């Protein structure tokens, strides 16, 4: 494509989704943004507070059509449930997580008809609908500024813990939603990579230091990005390395880790362990879900605001939350409480019949049930990073991004635990950008200008099944078979990329493959991954099927079998894997379909 005039990004998160864009100038490969900060939306229907993301939620009517999105969907659903008019309506949130197998786990929305989206079949149409709505909002804003749709390059963020099947599904959903199918016009960016890009270009404050603001690039070349969002936490290690022009580029230097440890799970812990105890038990909470979902929504919104702004004091035993959290109980919930629960609210120090008190100890326990796991993941990654460091390398730096990174308690707990570690862990610095909730979104805009991640480490060995000549004394005798007079070996692992290989951006692997069977109109290569660096067989320890590459042989079918050799070119160095195939005898570019499946 010709150089774009605009780059736009959509950060599609488990909890929230937003978009941002900016005009660019220059030639392909050297685009420059016109603005230091992109244009973005921070006001959303149904929300009173400015925030760079709307809720990733939808409301469906009796016919299954989406009729509301985001905060508006949540509030409309609560209203319908409360008024008794919600029969046949469905509210769904956090559905992006269901694109990855066994991903759903979390607090249901208020109301008796909120849906548990726990399969790809359920989630996919909701993802398409939501992407269509957000991209149309962004496109309208951009085209009203006199730009054409064809002049936009898009960037869509995906979790670092996703595998190829989920990335491919997201590309498919994006195209169905009206975004470009062309890989040059729609880039995928891993969320921690986008966050790292943002932090490279913006000042960040150093937590636990007298320094007020510094550019993290000046603080060392090794850093860890912990993207602490609403639904997931992604943790990725990077190095800053100079390219041939002296520009610093990102090198992924460790295996991605993380999981379902986001802010929503702190809300779930509060709901289960504090709210249930205060209001009369799980049965009473279920009654509130049915009869007062709007009031329950209000109460949870008040907790949401309080948990991020809770102030912390440092003591010799670690950080503590300074004071109790006071939450007004909505009148409609109060009217449903038993007298014993109302009396218990009033009996608390600082409490009243219309106000509940969350003690600092209770709040800390709620946080710690999730934060302890986040810190454990961070320490594991840091330990691996330091094991690979050279003696002259400076201490590593942690970049905390995502909405949960705004929590003073999370930052203080992490700092306290790091300070208790011996060097080099104890010397690790922590950085938080000025707007951590928008770091991934803003970074994705800059990523679309000039993808800065020049190399990654292959997390597995990738290859396909093939049937080479049998090697006596090396191959297992039971794998021997004969086809068209050639003695071959079954189920050998043809390695395309070995685990731990440094893959430059655009890294391509070219392999020649010849059909085994003369009567087949297409070749089907089954792709595998293995945790071993040099696996010999596709059914060896830990090997898994991850997809198939189907190649239509076309006019080559008229050639003798030996002349039907196909050159397969696979690109591994980008965010996702792609493939093309050419017949070596005729030069014909063959129809190629690469389909990823979830590992066994």
C-alpha cells in the first residue's frame, strides 16, 4: 500500500475498549506522527467519568441483535432487570477472553439474564459486533477530518498470552467487522509491546525514588512490561538494542507470562468475601441480583472508584491502606436487607444504617488475593531476565501499565517486596506512565507508524509432519513404509524454526516440499510445535498440532510427481505467522490457506 495519511488503533480489552488516531507524514518505513499525543475519545454514553475506554460489553434483545454497547449496555440492562422488562434480553461482558480456550472466569453482571460467554461460538459474533461499532466510530471521526478510509492504517491490540489460533480469529473478526483484510493495512500489536512503545516516547514517574520524571530509555536497556488490565495481566521482557541506523529497537527477550489476574478479579473477591459478609450472605446477594441489580451496580461502581484511589502508608511491615473505605448503601438495597444486616452495618466503627465500612485489613486481604499472584509472576520473569544479564548490565526496570497500575497499593506492595530481595532484584526500578490506562492504546498508534519490535525469541520449535527417506539405525523400525518405490519414515518433524531462535521482524523460512501421493490435488501440511529444540518426531514429548497449511497444486498436477515441488515461505518474525507457496517448476503462485487450531 502507499504510505498512509492516518494511523488508528483499537485497544480491544477484556474489560474496556478504546480507539485513538493521528495524522502522519513521510514515506513508508519513516512515518512521523503530527502529534505528541493522539486524538482519542474519553467520553462514552452511559458513563459520567472521562476514561480512554468504554466497557467491553453488549446488550442483546430477544432476537439476539446487539442494541447497546459499553456502559450504556450495562446501565440499560440493570434498568430492564429492575423494572421487570428484561425477559429475553441478554447482557454479556468480558467476552473477548472466551476466544481462548478455558478462559472464562469472573463475576457475572447484575441481573438474572447476564450471560456467561465461555465458548468461541458464543463470543465470536459479539467480538465482530463490538469491533464494528468501535471502528465505525473511529472511521467517522477520521473521515470527518477530510481523510479517506483507504488512507488509514489500523492497528489492533491482542494479548501477549494468545497463540496463533486466537490471533487468526481476531484478524477474521476484524475483517468481518469492516476493517481491512490486507495485512499491511491492519497490523496486530501485542499489548505489552504497544505499552513499551508508549513508554519510550513519554515521560514516566519513578516510583519509590526522589526523581520525579525520567525517560525510561535512560534508565537501562532491560525492562519488563506488566500490563495490568481489567481482565488479564500480561508480562513480557524486552531489551533495547540499536538497529543498523543507531535507532533503539525492542527485542523480546523472554517468554510471555501472565493470566486472568486483572482488576475485575479484585472486584470478584470483594463481592464474594466482603459484600456477602456485610449484607447477609450469598443468598441475599442472589436476591439483590434479581430484585435490585441497578442498586448493586451502583454499589460496585462506588467500590471500583474507591479501590483505585485508596491511599497507602509505608510501615516496617510493609504498605498498609491508611483508612477505611466508606461505601454508601443505595436505598433500594437497604430496603431489602434484613434487620440483622442493617444493625451490623450501624455497629461498625464509622458505619451507619446506610453506610458500610471496609476496614483497611479487609481491603488489603481483597487486594492481596490477586496482587500476590501478579507479583509472583513478575518476580519469576525478573529472575529469568537477571540470569541472562551480563555483569555490566544496569538493573532491570519494570513498566507498570493498564488501569490496575493506577493502584497505589499494587505499586507499594511490589516496591516493598523488591526492596526485600538481594541484588540484582532489589535494585529493580518501577516506572508508571502518567496515563497508565491509555498506555497500550497510545502505544499502538505509534506502533502503526513504525513497528519498533525488530526481533522476538521463538517460544517453541515450529515445523510440520513430513515423510523423508528412512534412515536405518536412526529411525525407529515401526515408522518405516514404502510409497512409489521409496522407503520413507512416518511422522518426522521437519523443523522450520527452533525454540529460542532470534527472529527478526519479517523473518522468513523457505522450505521445499514435494507431494508424496500422485493422485492428490492439494498438499496439506500439518503444523506442529514442540517444547524441545530439536524434536525428531511429531508425536514426541510435548509436541502438539497447531494448524494446517493447505496448498492447491493447480496446473502442477499435469507434471510428473517429482516436478511438483512446492516452495513454502513462512513469515515468523511478526506478531502473527503467515505463509505463501510457489511451484518451483512453473513459478506459479499457489492458492494457500493457513488455518490454526488450538493445541491438543
